[in-house]
């Protein structure tokens, strides 16, 4: 964005912030964005809009190669107007507010994480993003990182985004060069196009190869969150040969 940004590391200290229509900067942060959508963002948005994954991708996103192994990333397409506004913003605010992307949800806080080998959990780092146009910092409402995260419903986003981040930052090899284009195709499908992945699971030899119990099968057939978790397990297996799925004994 044009506005200058400053970043301040957050530890345990509280901060003041509120956003509401009475502020002169209301929705200024909803324009000219390079907003990367995570798989869970797409899941929530396509349900909110009543679209299939493929239709959502076609109508609202563009695909670019990311900095992580050239894995394809998906960006939200801004409107073709002078201000390059978000397609979901209106003068009264966000039209998909309850299902807005995680990056919008956490703002003005930022989060980074890192995984140390041998450690069971990610290390989390939080920082404040201060844009010069924002008047929300002048509001009296006080927060901690914990209370802000709870208020914004970030727990489920963090859960799925960390699973996905572990894939795109995985240090394992993708194997011989001739197999990488195919692996990038399956990465895109399993990450972003859940409806196509569901068709793959139930319409290919997937269930003949992998041992999924009856409860899991019933859940992934109807619940996208469970299906996304399976997609991540499959990507770890297919891309890096992680033992995240059980092979059926009669296919071993």
C-alpha cells in the first residue's frame, strides 16, 4: 500500500486498537492489497459465497509462483478501479466479515512462526503493523495478543495455516526434476481446489491404496475441514514421503 508501515515486536505488552465506521480511515486497509489466500481462507470464502472451489478460484483469484520452492500461491484479485479495492468491501465495511481471510482477521497484528527440529510445537512471534493512515490505534480499547486472537476467532485459522506452512516450508526434496511439475499440480489441487480433491479421493484408486476408517470416510465426504486435513496429510505423503497416511495391507 502507499501508506508507510512500521513494525513493532509484541511480547506481553497490551496495545490499543479499534476499527469502526466512524473512523475516517475506515476500509482504507481494504485496497491495493497483495493478499495471499491460504487453503483455509478459500474454504471459508467459497462457502460464504455459495461457490465451488473452482468457481471461486476463477472469479476472485490469480495464481503466482511463491518464494517457497516455486509452489503456486493464490492471491485475491483486487477490483479494476482507481483504488484497487477488495472485491468484498463496501462503504459499510466487509461483506464477508465473518469469513474474512486470516490476514485481514489478525490485522493490525502480524504473526510469524518457526518450527525447530525435535520440538513438538511452533514458536510464535507477534508484531504490530502500524500504517500511517490508520486511526484505530488512537482508540481506547485495550488488547493483549491472546485477547485479540480470541476476539477475532483466529484459533481455527492458525491451526490450518500452520499445517499448510509446514508443507510449503518443508526442507525435504521434491525428488527428480521430471516429477516436480506433476507434484506442483497435485499441490495446487489439494491445497486450493477441495471440490476437485474430493472427486479425486472418491473417484480414483485413492481409497484402494490408503486405509481410511469408516468414520473418516463419512466425515470427509461431507465436511470440508476434515477433507482439508486429509489433503494436507496426503501432500506430506505424496511430496515428501512422510508417513502421514496408512497404506492398505493388500496394497503394500
